[in-house]
C-alpha cells in the first residue's frame, strides 16, 4: 500500500487551518460575549498586574489569539499553493474568485489583528507604558478592531464554504 503524501499533507493542512481558525475566531466571539458594548476606561483602572503569573497568563492568551491568526492564514495559503490555486485565488480569477474573496477577507482580518488591534491592545493591557488618555483611545480602537473582525468572519466563512460549490452562483 502506497501512501499519497500530497493527500496526507492536504488533510493535515486543512485540519490545522480549521483548528487555528476556531481558536482565532472563537476568541473574537468570546470577547464579544464578555464585553458586548464598549465600556470606556476610567482613570482608576490600572493596566496589567504586579503579579508575574497573571501578566504571563495575559501575554500567553493574547499570544495564542494572535498566532492562531497567522497559523490560519499560512495553512490556508499552503492549501491553495499545494492545489495550484494560490495565484488564481489572490487575483480573483475564474473558479477561484469565490475562495479568493474569502482569502482577501482573511488577509484583511489577519493584518487587522497584527497592525491595528495588537499595537493598541498592548497599551491598554499595560504591556507597553502609556498615559491614561492614550490607553482610553486605544481601548476604543481595540474594541472596534475586534468587532470588525467578528463582522468580517461571517462573509469569510460564507465564501470559504461557497468555494466548493458556489462558483456558478457568481
């Protein structure tokens, strides 16, 4: 019996992609449940904690969330590359235009996590020192950035699922 390593790789990449996406998007939705509306910071709220265990746990939690976005994106890109659909998906060409829309939404979401949400969240959480006014401004930005990813996840999931059957619809 001969093992088809290409098929095995596709299965492994797909599982990694799905598990990382559940961790990433799950974190976004949990955040929405814990804080359904924006609550402005008050000057009495101090960032972080003097307890190194709590600080380490906060960094780990936020690290898992951020790195899950990268793992999700890379695994998805490798799946497309392995099936020779990477370029056509990113250029929204032919049949792959449907998954391509999902790819671009996922790319925007990943960039949002790393270049909008995380730089501001570090200040809110006290990982980076910032005056109260800056922390309050950053709290609103992280709230809106997280909500943006939550809203983008709906069309992202639609286009990912529709890519297997929906090309004639578009």
